[in-house]
């Protein structure tokens, strides 16, 4: 077994890992978790109050 055989084997293993990650990411079982994660940045925002409305100067 020479270095080119090892490189080929490594390429096949990495490609298999890539396909596994893609299958995991697009799995319908993960959809709810990914939807919740997508909403996280928006969930922490509090609505602007009348005192902090756009167009008013802050001192």
C-alpha cells in the first residue's frame, strides 16, 4: 500500500462523512430543531417602547 492508496481511502472516507452530514442536516427529524434555532435571534428582541420609538433623540 503506497501513499496514493492512503490518499484515495482518505478521500472516500471524507466524502462519506460529507454525505452523512448532508443527510443529517436535511433529515425531516431535524426540521423542528433547525426552525427553533433559526428563530433564536429574533426571540430575544423586545418590542420598541413608545419612548424609544424611531425618530426620537436619546439623551
